[in-house]
C-alpha cells in the first residue's frame, strides 16, 4: 500500500466516523489497519473499536457497545492527548461520556466526532518509526 492509498483510507475512515456511518468506517479503517505496525496498530484499533461500539449502540445492543467502547478506551490510553493529528484526548473524553450514558441504560443522544488538529502523517515505516510521534 502506498502513502496515497493509506492517506485516502484514513481520511475516508475519519469522514465516515464523523458522518456516523460506523459500519463503513470500521471496514475502511480495518483495511488500513491490516497494513499497519506498532505504534499505529493500536491507535487504529482504538478508532475501530469506537466505530464498532457506536454501531452497536445505534442497533440497540448496549452490551456490544460497552464492550467495544471499553476496548477502544484501553487501547487509546497510550496515544493521549494527541496522536498523529487526531485529538485523542477529546475523542476519549466524549466516548467515556457516552459509555456512562449507555451503562446507565440510556441511549446515545449525540455521537462524538473525531477532531483533527493537523494532517495525518501516514503509516509508520521502519524508517519513520525512529522519528517519533509524527
């Protein structure tokens, strides 16, 4: 996968998440995830878990939603408060708020958005891995 393809998949995944098209978001980000290595891998998995969790929430499956959102929150901890242009602290806080609502028996009234503070630098290659947090 070249950088242009990776960038297009990432941008599309974020756009789908923000349009609340969570199943499609999961599919797109998972395609990118298959080509990723650490540290990108768990970062992308966290976003995928959030998408799957909100997909379950929208389908009235609170158990599936809480499992997936908790997995995402665990994985994103190492990427706070910002990672590769994504405001991870903001999305984690919003997910935690929605998780509390779901666990209290409520429904998601307003889905969070993924906020970008800068352009995504792309997947890390072994050379880029040495350069730190993009």
